[in-house]
C-alpha cells in the first residue's frame, strides 16, 4: 500500500479490513473516531510507532502533558510541525515497507 492508496481509502464509509492497526487508527482519527483510534494505539505500548501515534492522539486532544509522556516512550522529541503534518508523517511511518 502506498500513501496514495491509503489516501484513497479516506473517502470510504469504513476503513478497509486489510488496513494494519496503526493505519486503521489514523483512518479512524481522521474521521473523528478518537476513542477507537486511541484503543488501537494502546494495544502495543512497547512499539515505538504505536507510542508516537499515542502521543499524537493526546496532542490532538489537547493533553500535552500526556502527549509528552508518549513522545518520550516513543523515543521522539515533540513533533515540531502542525498536527496535519504529524498525521502525514505517521501515515508514512505506518505504511508497510516493501
């Protein structure tokens, strides 16, 4: 799956079944389903990418202290760009590597 493929799924009424969990979480958050995205982010609190997603979700929520905790768990500095830029960066990081 490419970023264009993922972007094309955003117009669907539901996330495609084959989406990996982190892309599914980003799809859900994009559609305003923060709680469902958060549930997916919490499934693997040892995975750095999942921790980054968790940080992003708390940033979007406005809970910057909690976001900071998850950025540290992800081994990352707070994202310096906009929330939209961070969402795009997360999509790129979550895409399957070929």
